[in-house]
C-alpha cells in the first residue's frame, strides 16, 4: 500500500494525517506524491497514524523522472 492509497481508503485528509502523525502537511504531501522518501522515524509515525505495520506501506519514490523534468523546465510551446 502507498500513503495516497491509505489516505483514500481511510478517507483521511493530509491535515488529519499531519495531526495524527506529528509531521507537516507539506512533508506528507511530498511523501504521498512520491517526491520524498521518509526517514525511518517518519515511517514509524505514519504507520502508527494509519494503524498498520511499517512493512505494509510502500515507501519508495514513485514520480516519473521524465515528468519531473517537464515540471522543472516546462514543455516547448510548439511541437
């Protein structure tokens, strides 16, 4: 399971998860988007907030590097 899947499944907002876990909304959003891999401490806090074992959550980066480049530099106006 991923963080975004758990948020949807448990019908939690990022704000609610931040309150439960003690992490910032920005950090949780980055983790859910796959832009940040959480530290072991952050993993423990998030797993506890969800009520699942740390091992049940997928923690790796999920963002497509090609899409990341386009977001940084933009697409050409003309193809």
